[in-house]
C-alpha cells in the first residue's frame, strides 16, 4: 500500500512540475537606430513553435506594488498620476472595469476606443505589459488607417506624447514588442503578455556599479601607477569588440539573430564586466566587480524563476521569452540548469 501511495505521489509531483519548452529571444530595446529589419524568419519560427504564452521584460503588477524603488519607478508613478488626471477609476471599480473591457474588445475587436480604454485601465492597475499591448494595437491601426478623431481620443485618455521616459509608450513604438512579440501575439489570438522582470536587486546593482566605477576611475587616473599601461591592451580588445557590434548594427537586416550569438553576448558582457583576465591585476577593483556580477546574476535568476513559476501556474508548456540581449546568455545558462525545462535561443530553433 505504501509503495502504491509513493507511486501516486511521485506521479502527482511530476504532473505539477510539467516540462517547459522555452524559446529565448535576446533583443534590442530600440530598433529605430538600425536599417529596416527583416523579422520574417523569427516570426516563422514562433509560428511553427506555437507557444502557449509570451513573457516580456516587464515588472508584474504585483511586484510593481512591492518594489519601492528601481530605475524607472518614478517614470511609472508619473504615468499613473497623469492617467488618473485624464480619467480616474477607483480601486473598487478597476478590476471590474478591466474585466468588462476585455469582454468588449473580444466581442468587438475593431472597437479601438475600447482598446484605448483597456490600455488606460491596465496602466492604472500597474500592468504596464498589457497596457502597452493594447496601446500598440491602436497605434499600429492608426499607422495604417489615420483617424484624427481616434487619435484625439488616444491623446486625451492615455497621453502618449507625455509618456517619454522609462518603459514608455514612446519607447514601445520602436521596441522588440512592436516588431516581434505583439504582431505575432495578435495574429495568434493571444490576449495578454505575461511579465517576468525582476527588479528586487536594482538598488544593490546600482550601488555596486557606482562603487566599482569610483575605484576603477581612480586607478586609471593615478599618475604614479602603471595600471593604465597594463590595462591598455584589454581596453583595446573591448573597444574592437564594440566596433564589430556597431558595424553589425549599421549593416545587418538581421540584427536580432546576431544578438543571439555567443560573439555578441561576449562583447556585450565586456561593456559591463570588462574581461575576466583583468580581475586579478593589481589595483583592479575585483571585489566591487564580483559584487556587481552577483547582483546581475540575481536579477537574471529572478527573471528565470518568474518565467517558470508563472508558466506552470498558467498551465503553459510552450513559452516564448523576450529579453534584452544582455540577458540572453545568462538566462539561457540558468534555464539549462532548471529541472524539467528545455531552453533554446532563437538561432537554435528550426
């Protein structure tokens, strides 16, 4: 009897921890600086994969309320104040309003005023990911079918021209979401984007960065030190890497695919973390660098945990994760060491 119960318990545990198949796409946050990009191959790979959910690099509405400060917290608070002035919805009515508007947009998919209203309500609920998804659909519609009356309504309700900093409506228009995630999500009938960012450690990360820079810059300016001469070859190597990076950005129509290569990841990492062979040099602030790396890894681990926990809670098995290219290699390595998770970057998908 005990043996049978153990088998049942083991099966139940495995069922809860179902396998996740993850496609990870390292992206640029701003495609406006490149020539016109060709996303056809990426779109086709996602279509063939047929994901259950998409995750984006946004803080969830629950975490937004808990994290007191991080790099764009004040920008988000500014947006909230602005939208409440435009049209306030009380906390008691907010979730009911969102639910009602979701049903309305499902019944009337061409009602773009309703999409504006839903974007506004999502933003008030601090669900920036889905506020952006609804706003983008209206923005994209206006790009193809200009409508002065609708545009005036957008300006009065969500004021995109005033939302210009942080993860803003302005930034959204040329982002990875406008070109990769949202078009495919809409095509596949997906209603919402899930959030997976982790900003619990942002203040620690910023403090470590500042501490490193202070010591590193002091060592570089020390006129009696030979440190400047010793690090010159390494800095030259880093600079040459970024010259290659910029060359690809200027010339390629497939920047995203290149961002998902190990070469691009190594160059990007050298900008934040320099080169490992520099760490044991005399006068190099190794302790501060290791602290900086620690908090960066904690953020990436938090993002991976958020994906896995939220995907399993939603019952999803096939997942697309969109993250800044600087995160891709770190997140992929973390996912690979998580039980019952299969991960591939977009270049590894047929």
